[in-house]
C-alpha cells in the first residue's frame, strides 16, 4: 500500500513539472517532428505546440517578438543570425539533420532516376519553395542553374511560401513536378506516391538544419529537454527513417 502511495505521489510530481513547449519547425521536417513529438511526450510528459512554415518567415516573426521557444530551422544560417542578434542561446545550437532535396511528380513514371524530366517539354509548371525565405527553395534554384535550365524554367516556376506549399502544388496537379524535401516523398510506412529523383547533394549547397533555444524558452526546462531529446537515439532513428543525414 505504501509503495502504491509513493508511486502516485511521484507521478503527480512528474505531471506537475510537465510543461508546454512552443516550437517553430521548418516545413520539410513536419512529418518527422510529429513522430518525434509523440516519443518526446511519452518520455518526458511535456507537450509540444508546433508551428510549421518557412524558416525565413519564422526569422522575421522571432525578431518581431513571436513567443517561439525552440527553432528547428531548414538551414544553419538563420539560427546563427538569431544568436548574433541576441534572440537565441548560442551554446544550445546544433545540427539536428542534413536535408535531402527531391524532384517529385504525383504521376507514376513521370520523373526518371536521372532527373531528365526537369527539361522535358511536358513540364509546364515547376513548383519550388520561395528561395528568398526557404532554404530548400534556394537549393532548388542551385540545381536548376547547375542543369543549365534557369532561362528555360524561370517562366514556368510556381513559387510557394514553404516546401509544404510547393508539395501541395504538385499533389493537386497545379504543377507537373516540384522540388520538395525527400522526407515528404519517402515516408516510413506509406506507399510511394508518384515518382521522384533524389537530387545528388553535389548539385546544391549542403542543407544543414540547425536547432537552437530561443530567448523566450531560456527559462523553460521543457524547451531544453526537447533539444536534448533531438540528440537521443529514438529521435535520430526517426530522422534517419525519413531520409535525412545526421
């Protein structure tokens, strides 16, 4: 009986310490974060409040005072700028994943393994994330230039605010192909939809995705706990399963 009472008291103490973490997550990492969030909640009792979108937009919102406590960016530049401006804690910054880019079509067999479809006359619209605010969009433009297709494709580009919107343009048929995150195409436990080309990393700058504790979360132990959990093997396993490098 005494053991049961102690167990209840311990559980009550644990729940009393549970907190909510407001985390801004780059759109490409929405799928992995949903799964990681489940594991984090089960392991710590903390709750995630997740906002997904373009990294550049989050940067502007943080500068304007948005109450995000943790940022999982799609690049390493944005967290660095936030540290430099005093909006983030420099000692907490680390690379949680290395992103992979894919050229994707919702039509099976449309995109070949060498990406030659990008220069096809059948392609009237190419979806990309806004290269000014989304690192995956900037990487997509590098690939287009590397293939010598910038002049031909610029009039055909359909630009989304984030990689999630670029994906939707292709999924809904508003673009025949689009540059998306590989993690949006190769989803654990889900059959492949359409066809894709995994873009060789040599065709664009490395997509190092950094996480950092923002000043709004400096006094929230749960925010620091989330950053620690991202380095744990359960979280890293999910990251690998979605096609990211570590």
